[in-house]
C-alpha cells in the first residue's frame, strides 16, 4: 500500500496522479492525503498530495481549481510555497 511505501522513503510531500479515490482528506499513520477527483463512477482524474505529518504544521490551503488542477499551499515563518498538480489531457481526450 502506498502509505507503507512512502514511509520507507524520505519524502515530505508527494504529488499523485490517477488516485481513483474519493475527494477529501484522509489520514494515515504518518501521512495525510489531500485528494481531489472529478468524473463519474470510474473515479477518473484523481490527483492530490501526500503530506508527511511534520509538514502539516505548514499547511495553509488545499483547493480544487477545476477537473484537472489542484494546489496545496504551505506557509511557514520564512517562506510560502504553492505546489500545483495538473493532469494533462491524453491524446484520446484532445
């Protein structure tokens, strides 16, 4: 399972594509998943971010802009950062 894989790696934030999960926030042992999806019964276009527990203190905002774009905004004392996750259209959708 992905949380187990991420726990063994040294990543604080991971952007994900095609998650096929419901929209929302899910908490795991040491990670939180911010997930957005649009589409019908197939759970298409899922994308989001896994954030390691220590980085949640910098969390400011998670927004879904449209069916293909979401972002995660972080704010700390000395920096602000916006991470954007975009799902590009495939050839069959163009």
